[in-house]
């Protein structure tokens, strides 16, 4: 099938590359010309494990192209995925102006019927507005447009695998023809008929993805409700961790036992510095606004948000209690990305924490395996180290802000010997308190007995 993708953020790029990987002919565009330039010259504007190989192969085999020409994109696809950003406005609503702009381009440039698919995370009822915009802007051409909502559940860091091996594929459609088209697009994924770049030579056995056809409004709501639920789960675990700390219980033991109940499940119960990134915080905020505008008192979402905001302060208190005076102290921070296996620092708790420490007069020397370049753009005034070992040299405290696997496996004797004071403040509960104490560190984390 001929597919076009508008927006080459991580969702657009992963969607385009993976659809090409499974056999479709895909053309991608972006209003940011520099991204297309990077892609055309063989680079990637983001770090996403495994994506470079998928993009390179699909391009070589002629199934994936990039274009700066919006007309060409509209022409090239029978199905057009809108994957543009919907950043938060100052009032917390999602900014849908990029979607409106794309709708206008499609409606005015189309010369044949198009299926226009919302892939960006949008508030419920955006589909209706999109349909109206396509009809209004395209009224002179007489071309028919169908709209579908196909929420993505990709996680940064594992997005290629998530796309090719989803638990469920949700398509919100307005007619049977759109449902058939969407099924054709996803047939190779549903039937597992593709050469998997993640699990070569063979994928592990597992259930086939569930194919869910819904109304457009339901599909839109599913996305927001899912992300907000995940955010609430994390905030819940964080509150239990605070309580565990007071009661002398161990949050690791508590959530492990909770997660064994299939009604609860083990995922997203890791206590720590809280959730960040460009999805959970903004989706939660937009969901709160949607509920308010719809006259529904969904105040538990606001609580989840409030709890998350307080995590930085909670952790800062731990640092302060351990160091007594923060001003003038040399602090090593390991981890800048909002979570491991990505270079994304947008709404990263580590960045807020560093800003607070720096504003109190601490000297920060930070290291992250992938996110240093992006961090430099938002935190230009701290020191950046070449490695974790370089970061901890002469430090009076070591803060773990992102749980990269690399940090789990450090040579702890070497770390201890090069620090001015062997103090670890683990904001992600990455390490074992007992093991770290055995290595001779003072060690603090969330919700675990001293
Ligand atoms: C999230 C959702 O998990 C995806 O399903 C969704 O498709 C995506 O948003 C999106 O809307 O595009 P992502 O933002 O990549 O994916 O990151 P998550 O893995 O959800 O992690 C979000 C934040 O929560 C990170 O800062 C992470 O460190 C934190 N987290 C996660 C915890 O603090 N505890 C946990 O137990 C899990």
C-alpha cells in the first residue's frame, strides 16, 4: 500500500520506517527541513535503538523516501498518517495548530480520495474537527476524505519492537472501507509476515496482537486514558514508597507482591524521581483539561500530577539531609534522559533536579550515554563528563537520575576510590542498598530501609 507520513518525530519516523519494513511504500515529510536533510543524508534526528538499521534497509530497497514537498506527500499516499507534535499550550490544552495546517494541505492538494489517520495524541473529538477541516478546506475539489484514529502505544527506547509486536492495534474508523484499509496496512504485523529486525533469526512465541475496531472518539479516549492510567500507577507507587520509608517496609518487596496479582500487573510500579518525557506529563495535563471542559470532576488525575511534581523536592530533601550544605559541593549526576535507552531530555526529572541543585550553588558534573548533546542545549552552564568514572572524580555525592543499565555495572571499588565522599543518592532505586553498603558507600534511595 502507498502510505505517507507527516511529521518525523519519533512516532512518525518509527511508524514510517516500520511500515516500510513490513512491505509498504512510504514517503515521510516534516515542516522542519533540517530533519529531512538529516534523514536524506543517511542520519537520524533521534536516537532510537534499532531504528537506524530499519531506515537504512527500507531506503536501500526503495520502500522509504523522504520529501520536503507537501504536494508530493499528499500525492504519494492513499493513506496519510498525521504524526505532528501537539505540545501543551500555556493553559494546558494541546496545541492542535499543526494538525489543522496539515489538514489544509491535504485538502487543497489531494487529487484522489484519502484516508487521513490521526496518530498524534489528540484530545477526544479531534477526529470530528479534522473531518470538518478536510471537508471545508477541500470543498472545491469534490474529493472525499475519510478520517481514522490509530493511537500509538510506542515507548521511546523500545519503539521498533513495540510497533512490530504490539499487544493491541486500535483503529477508530467512521466506515467499513476505512476499516478494510487499516487492516491492509497492519496485515503483515497482525499475521507476523515480516522479517523481524529486532529478534533475528526468530521472534519469541507469543499471542498475536488484538485487533480492535472502535469509534473515532473511543480510539482517542483509549490513548489518553491509557497514558493517564500509567501516570497514576507511577504516582501511586511513589506514595506507597514514601509510606514504606516511614514504616520501615521495602517498596521493592511491596510492589513485587502487588504486581503478581494479574489484576494489578507488575509494570509501572517503579518508585523514584517520577515520570517525565514528552508523553505522560503532557497527556495527563491535557486529559485533566478535557475532563474539566467536559464537566467531569476527574480530580484524581490532578493528584497524580501533583504527586509527580513533588518528587524532585522529596529527592532534593534527601540530598540536602545527606550533604547538610549543598552550596559549593561537587555533585556527579548520572543520567540526563527522561528514561534509559533514549536521548530525549524533554520534561526529564533529571533536568529539573539539576536546575534546582545548580541554583542552590552546587557544582554539577553530569554524564549520560546518549543524551549529552540534547542536555547541553537546555543546561549549558554545568560540566559534562566523558564517562561515568570521569563524572564521579572528586565528587561529594553521586546522584543516579536515570536507570541506564551501564550504571548498574560500574566498577564500584573504582568509583568509591575516586570520590571525595562515598555517598550515593539513587533516585531510581537502580542499585541494591545492601550491595552498595558492602562496597563502603553511604546509600540513599526511595522507600527502602536504610
Ligand atoms: C509512554 C507510554 O508508555 C507509551 O505507551 C505511549 O505510546 C507513549 O508514552 C506516547 O504517548 O507516545 P514513553 O513516554 O516512551 O511512553 O515512556 P514510559 O516508558 O511510559 O516512561 C515515562 C516516564 O515514567 C519515564 O520518565 C519513566 O522513568 C517513568 N516511569 C516509568 C517511572 O517513574 N516508573 C515506572 O514504573 C515506569
